[in-house]
C-alpha cells in the first residue's frame, strides 16, 4: 500500500486483476483473493489531486484514510463525476451545451479548487475484511450500490475490490 497522503499508485501499476478460483477452491474464495492494492489519499489532500488519481487507467475507487491508514471513506469515479458536474446540468441536461467547449472543462476543474478530498469522499457504505467469503463480499458490494468496496483489517485499508473482479469469481463458483 502506498503511504497515506502520497500520490496514489496508478491503477494499471497496482492492479493484479481478478482471481478466478480453481475448481477445488470455489467454496473458499475470500476477499483477499479478489482485492487489489488500494490507491489511498488523505482527507486533507487537494481534491484536484483526484483528477490525477483517476486519470487514464486510474482506479475505480480511491480509499480515503487518516494518517494511521484507518478508512474514512471512498471516492469512486461516480462520486468524482457528481462533484465535477454542476447541479444545474444534472437537473436539466440541455444546459450541458453551456459547458460543451474547452472552457467548459476548465469550469468543471474549477469546481474542485479549494476543496479537499474529504469533501468528495463518501463515508457511507460497508467494508469487508480480507477473510470474508465471496458471498459476503458480493452482498456488501450490492448493498453499497457502488462499483467498489474497501477491504479493511483492524480498521486499516488493505485493498479494494471492484465489481468487475467479483462477477467472474462468482460465476465460476456457480459452475
């Protein structure tokens, strides 16, 4: 795991990918088998740093943790989009034309200026432990209504699991 408060590890560099269980282990898949290293940011980091974190093949989610590594929240791509997009565009998509030029993208970026990661993080939602089963992980992911869920051991962020990694393992277990 990268040090809290440092630049997140690029997702393509930290991602292990899904683990499809071996036929004899299908009933024994644990969260630790599905998790990838988590990109972690500090709640007081500038929210503009999230643009760098999610750039390119960036993560589906960034964990937000205090200096001791304890989970405080999670920022998903959707959370970032909600903050970037002005409420008036969400209320009336026809108003998106106002932002449909190069200046519009700068206007979106300005929506992060002066904000901190804690202002974007979603503090609601469950987390799972490394030893939780595939069914528990699936249940928590569905309950969270998010594309990712943090993996926490003794309150410390140790990884993240994305829906794209859970589905192949779950389907393999159903065979």
